[in-house]
């Protein structure tokens, strides 16, 4: 049995002075929270129920992450740049990060405390080649795949520290380790990998665990829209298991790191690529 509470909020963004309309809907369930870790329990002692933030919640991987989290979490808040394309049992905040600012996040934290877990599942992959880049598409790819993560973490991490800590997962890509046909995308993902290591080093003693999940090709619309049929076939032939990973396989690892993992798993990268990278 689940219940839903819809909150319509209008505020003036302090960075852009642009009024934004957002809709926040929480999904709550009577399902017992069996796997919430000590950090989440700390939230409860501060008079806040634990809640999880999924940025990029409407993508192929993001949707699966939300499904997994709602099995164990009291509250899940999703963020994405567009309206939902299909009806689901949860809703989200419409915001383009970092351009929209973080007024919506400030409202959430003031009302419900800092999230006990955050996952970054946003990103844009268009397989743009070096000679095809201009300033506009360079800024778009870098902003979506790196800047959104950096500025969000700058906002979130200090508040998680005040709230007692928590777990963060950044979904990167094997391109961040091996390079790729799209040099800006690969560079942005490599930057995310280094950012995670830096935060893990500096904030581990503050009860912050942050890790990278690095998929290879995944059966999602974004991946298939960027690759030809011939390229997909060649890619599958190069993967030891002979297929792309499924979004649910990525989500299962993300869910573990967010909800059940202990603090010793920190600053590391977990590859989910069928043996493609083999670091």
C-alpha cells in the first residue's frame, strides 16, 4: 500500500532571478526498511525519515534505480530535465542542472533534511567526433556529464556532512577509462572519476562514501540512438559475455552502494561491462 503527497512550489531562483514551477511528489510505502544502513538510521534520529535523490531519474538506468530504491526507501525524489514520457508510480522535479540553480534542493533539505543517498544517472551521449565539435555542443556535453555532477556535489556534500553522512554514486562510463569516439564525453566521465576519488579522500572521515559505477554499453535508448546497427554488432562481439549490459544490472549495484554498503567501499570504481575493460 502506498500513498502520495503532491507539493506545488513556486520560488525565485537566486542565481537567475527566474521563477520556476516545480512539482515534488514523494512515494511512501509501508514496506519495512530492512536494508537501510547506519547512516540512514542517523537521519531518523534527527527527526527526518531517510530519503534518496536520483538525478537523471527518467533515463534508462535512472528509472531502474528508482524502481530498486522504492523497494527499500521511504522516500525517493527524482530529478530530470523533461516531463515524464509515461505514467509511473512516482514523480519528480523538472530542473536542468546546473542552469536551473539549486533552489529546489534547498527547499527539500530545509524541509526533510539532507538525503542519505544520492545517485547521478544523468548524462548525454551523442557520439560526436573531434572535428564535429563547436563551442555549443562542447558546452552541452561537458555541462550534462561533468558540470552537473560537480556543482550538485558542491551543494550536497556539506549538507550531508551536517546531517551525519551518506552514500553517493556517480554513474560514469567505460569511456572514462579507455577513451572513446566522443572525446569530450570521455573526458567528462574521466573528470567525474577523479572528482569522486578527491571527495572520497577529503570527506571519508565525515561519514561520506562516494563511488563510481562504470557501465560499458547498456541496453538503453541513449546508447542505441548514438550507434549504428553495424557498430552495435561490433561492440557486442568485443564484449566477453557477447551482449550489452541491462539497466537493471547497473541499478542493482547502485542500490547496494546507496542502501546496504558499508563505509569501507569508498573512492572506488565498479565496472559493469561484461568484462570489456578488465582493469
